[in-house]
């Protein structure tokens, strides 16, 4: 059972339930809102049929009850029914919406077709440091952002969804940059940042050298903590999995346990270790001046 703490749950007047049961599945609220419906609205009948309850869903209802994503929690009966329609609808959803989110849109459509509005949660999962619920990090200072187990397990979200890129300074982790050979005996582990990495850097530059951000304004300080915590947690998790793989499958081969793999050019990386100042002088930076945000050229 869950008490509906509105910092953790989306208030839904027609549901407001605190127990998973037949007809009331729970899920994480995702940021796509009613897009699952608007993206296929013109072709909806071809996907679900003219008599489907989904044909009568309004955009408001689509936004309030169905932008659901993992973790999903439902009774076996409800999840079986959703999964059956999910598989049935997905090919045509992808035909009309041939993009990465098609499979999630099809889940929402299946739930709407079955009249299974979801009780949506804010803190089942975290991923996007710019838009999701990270209240559990609010009291963590910058210097401790990368300290292991800084947050008690009981206060953590259920899942850290690894679908973003995280960085501070030149430290970086991103799933699409992880080599296919990473989980092998020969490949080194990730080099992990120092525990005080959040104190060392108030900026990041991605390995592509094109995407960067300045966190120096006071109103951006919490994003340093978020980036630091997610980056370090993800790196440690990846290393833990790789270490387990090496322990189990590399007994007859010399396994590489060295933590020295980085995602960026070695020279650039080392330069940022020696000098942690933001390297893009002359770039516009937002500064807090007497409570007002002023754009200034960095010196």
C-alpha cells in the first residue's frame, strides 16, 4: 500500500487509489503526456477499430491517466491483457509513428483500449536531470554528489533509467558511447570520478565537443548534484556488472580489472584534470546578479 504523498504521486481525482488491484495498474509518469494519442489520432480507427473505447479518449484524459512507463505494476490479469493488446497494436502504431517512442505509445493505447487508467507516480524512476523528480538529492551538497550510498536505499527511486547522458567537466557516461566490446575479459572498467567531482566542476562538455553547459549561476547548482549523482551511480553500476562478468566468465583468461576507460580524448581529459576552469572563455554565461539573471561574457 502507498499513501498518496503528492510529491511522489500524480493526483488523479477519478482514481486516487493507493493499492494495485484489478482495474488499477500503477506506473511511472513519463513526459510524453498526450503525445501517444496525438501522434496517431488521424489513424486511430485503423489501429484499434471504430468500437474501441480509445476512440473516445480526450487529450486531457490521455495526458492525465495514460503517459505511463516502466516500472509498471499491475495484477497478472491486467498486465496479460495489456501485453496482448500492446503486441497487437504496436506494428501499426510504428507504421504511423516510426520513432523511438512508438512502443511506449502502443502501451498507453492498449491501456486506454482496455479502460485501464493508471495511477501515475513521480518517483518510481529518475532519468532526465532537467525534468524529473530528484527531491531525494535536495539536501546533498555538491562535494558529496559522487559519494557512494550518500542517500539511504529507502529514500531512493526504484529505478535509475539509463537513457540519458550525464557529465561534469570532461567526465562523461552515455550508453550509446559504451563500446560493444566493453563486457569482455580484455576490456578495462570505467575510470570513476573522485567523490568530490561535483565540487570541482560547474560545467560539462560532451565528447562530441559541441554540446556543453555552464552551471555557474546559483540557480543551476542543484543540476550539478543531479548530474554528479546520476553519472557516478551509473558508472559504478556498469563497473559492478562488468566485474561480475569477469569474475564468472574469465577464469581461464586474464581479466582486465583496470579502471582506466574514458569516453573522451585522453589529452582533453587530462587537461581538464589539471585545470578545472571552464575552457570556453568568451562564451556567454548566465550569472545571478542581485537576484537577477544577467548574461555576461566569461573572462
